[in-house]
C-alpha cells in the first residue's frame, strides 16, 4: 500500500490531476469547471486529498457551514465524496482517507462529521456501510428514503434544512439543479440536453452557483438533483435509461 497522499492547494491545483475523472484522456469543460469550483472553495477550508498516483483514490470534504448542501449543523465537516476504485480497492486506502478526515476534524475541534446516505445504497453516494463501521449513525431522514449520517464527537447532530424535505416544486417540466463540484456533471447535462431536444421534452437546467442557493434547495443535494412533474426524483446523475424511466411516470 502506497502512503503518498497529496492535498490540493491553491498553489498545486493547476498541475495536479483530479482523480475522480482520471479515466478521461483529455481536458474538457467538466474538469476545468471542477478545478475552478475547487479553487474558489479551498480558502474556505475545503479539503480534497488524493493518492499521489494515477488512480481514483480520494476524499473530499468541507466545513458544513460552507458546504453546498441543504444541511445545517454547528461546527461539522461534510463529506461530499469518498471514492476508491479499481485495483486499489480492498487495500486500506478508504480507511486511511477516513482516518485522516477524523483526525483533521478532531484537531480542528469539530463537533463531528456527516454525509448524505440512503436506506438503500445509491449510485453517486459514498458507501454508507463503510462509514457506519467508524460509528456513523442515521440522524435525520426524508420521506423518500434519503438519510443524513453523522459521527458526533460531542452529542450534537446536524439535520436536513426544512426546505430540503419539501421535495416538491410548482413546475411540472423535467428540472435539474446542478453545480460544478463534480466533473461528470457537464457531460451528463450535455447528453440530457441533446436527448430532450431530440424527443421534444421540456427541460429546465438550474445551475446552483452560490452557497445560499444550495442551502435553499427544495430537495436533498450532493451536487445534482432531479425533479419531474413537480416531484423530486433522485440525486443520481442520469443515464438515458434512467431518464426514460422517469419520463414514463
């Protein structure tokens, strides 16, 4: 197991690869959008720590007060993503990254750490069974099965903001809220635009470009949220099969 990890900083971010999309062989707008989004967050205490290899091995977290999610809590860290893939699985990298986050939280006097989960594990969300081994517990839920997992150091707990539990909007079109925190989002949005234009499906894309907008969203959110016929559907990035299933409802 290699123990050579790198934290992205304002000084090295232009030169370091973003390992969550390491399989891409050339630069595209999603990568550069992610790089700019991160650059704007690093001075807010945002952490992106990765293995110093051409690999998808990383953790990304931020102070909850500055995290672009409709969750509130006092003095917590929020984990956006913890991802170990391919041949690097099962070698202790996830454990090492989580232990770093825990140590960082304790060193900075945080009250705990939280992340988005669900009653049934969903794609594009970190493995909740893994974090439960560290003592994370469900501290809040939504009516459609999403959960807020937290590890509290002092007995306090975060919670979903009330607007996040609304899960309804007036517009009946296909609506997607998104930010540029994930480099896969740009390509996903472009594919959905092309599909909806071809099928003549009304589509509204709403970029969440400020912290305030993220905190006020009418649904749970990790960087992406889908509504159809006024109802919240998913935080998963949509492939064409899942999009067609939603549109058939």
